[in-house]
């Protein structure tokens, strides 16, 4: 099967996509119709498995995907009300992500596509997070996406449907990664982000921490220095024999992160004339970030789109939504597709794997 197909050959007038997501530690399968209707979206989380290790162990994640992927496919189809014969295409996360985890989903997707004789659509994980918004909102172009997750912190300009221009990214830790590292330093269980968020929202004061603005006009991010500042406070407090105010430190950390994210995102919206700001990724579930961004967008009359919590974290419905962009254009993926742990978003949009 070639990368470019004849859509009329496969079109059943609805574009029913069976989507698979296994980029990290969630095994998810969804059935999405027309790019914006979720017929089913089932997720098997591995949080309890990885909690004892304080983070995701790639080999264990891969094994768990193998154990449940077939069951997830069956459950997604059953809940959707569709049968295998109704499927127009099979979509799967091609990257970025953990290579072993990605391969489990890719092998399952290839097998299904061959067995059903339908197109295969390799899909970019971050495109999925961005187009999760399309499952609940109508997008207007140009729009700006603020992607915040465990592995990514990026500002992406969408000048038109399916076009992605990276204007800013993290130079070191992603925001979710920074949250988890700070949480470990404060001895919170994995995943640590929700614990930091909850404590910060309840704190009565904040310990002042630095903001990494980088060069004037830069849209890039950096959180490693902030993480080091948090560790310095913890160490200094211990050396003095004082009790650490974890809530104040959590609030100071969160305020530093949020201020930089909000300021750069709104500046990007103004500079590029975006009609909407999209909040995307697992950290989009952070209450402090949602509230601060909402307040600022209201003040500046910028429409803010945020998916519901269930669509912020990794899920296959978002992969189905992004894959529909390729489906409409008849841009399908060859069956010799490989996992791309460092997949380029612009490369995916252009039809490449660079």
C-alpha cells in the first residue's frame, strides 16, 4: 500500500478511524467518526505499576502495552457500536515517545490495516494533543497552541488546518518533567504534578523563585534553573535545621512556571495575530495554569480553548482527530512505517518522517 492513496477507494462517507495510542504509559484505543465525534475512547493506565519506581520504566511500559492492547481494541469497538467492517482507516501514534511502547501500537495497527485492507495513518503525538481541542471546539485559523506535557513544552502556530510552525520550545526540561522532579524532591508520590498543583492552590504564601525569560523576544522555555532553585531552598532549609514549608515552595514554583507560560503564550498570540489560544497536553489539566490563563485571556479578549481533563492526558481519540487531517487528504502511511521517537511535527505535516 503506498503512502498516497485514492480516498474514494476507501471512503465510506463518514471517515471512521480506529486509533491507537501507546507512546508512553497509557494504552488507549478509540473510534472517531468525522474527525470530531468520539464513538469510544478506552484507556488502560499504568500509573500504579510505575508509581513504585517514581517514574515510567520503558521496558515495563512496553510489556504492559502488549498485555492489554488486544483487549483495548475489542473494548473500543464494542463500546463504539461499530464493527471491524465499518473501519475506514487505522491510525496509530508514530512518535514521539518511548520507542518500545510505540512499536507495540504500531505492530497492532499494521496488523489491523493489513487484515482489513484499509489505509494506515501514522500520526504525530503532539498533533494529537493539539487537535484534541477539535473534539470539543471549532478551531479558527490562525490559532496558537501552548503544548504542556511531561515531555514537551512548545508554542506552535497553526496558520491553517494541519499546518504547524514551531515558534518556541523548551531548551531543557519540559514543564511536566520539571513538576515531577520537584515533586520527587519534596517526596511526593508519582505522578507528582497533581500534588504540586493542589498544594500550591491551598498555600497562603509563596517562596519567591526566579523566572527564566531567556533572550528578549524569545519564545523558548527553560525550567532546569527553576528546578535547581527549588533544590537549593530545600537544601538550605535542611542545613539550617528549619522545617520546610512545602506548600509555600510548591506555590512559588507553580507561580514561576505559570507566569512564564502565560506571558509568552499571550505575547505570541498578539505577535502572530492568532484568533484563538489552544491549551494542550497533560499539564493542561493543571488547575493553577487553567485559572491563570483563563483570567489573562478574558482580560485581553483572547478566546481560550481547553479540552476536558479526559482529553488532556494521552488518549487515542486525539490521535483519531489528528489522523483525520491525513484521511481527508488521502495521505496514508506505507506499511513499512517505523517508530519515530524524535518525530518532527513539521515533518509529519509535510508527509515526511524527519
